[in-house]
C-alpha cells in the first residue's frame, strides 16, 4: 500500500507510461485506485482523491466522467513523462 500523497501521485503518473495515444492516454479511475490502494481503506481513498486533485491543479491530468470515470493525461503530463 502506498503511504503518502506524493507516492500516490508518482504511481498514478507512472501508470500512464503504459498508455498510448490510441488509448487517449486514459486510465480508469477505479483501476488506478485499486492499484494504489488494494485494501481501499477510507483514509487511503482520501489520500488518493487529494493526489488526483493535486495532479489536476498542476494541469497534468483531467478527470473525465464519460464514458466511464477515468483520468486523462494532458499535454503537460505527456511532456513530463517523455
């Protein structure tokens, strides 16, 4: 289990390395949560949500609800990872 928000943010960004333009650089939010926090403890879930909000505020990811809840890597995020 990841212990702090910084670790979770790093793990989320690293998870995007497996995506491509064909995937629209999109990852299902639930799958990310399960990878970061397999036991889905409420405190851990709060840390995950804070980490996502930080990444959004930094302009690295966007939250998309349709067609399913997911995180989308932005151009700034793509530049950071490449």
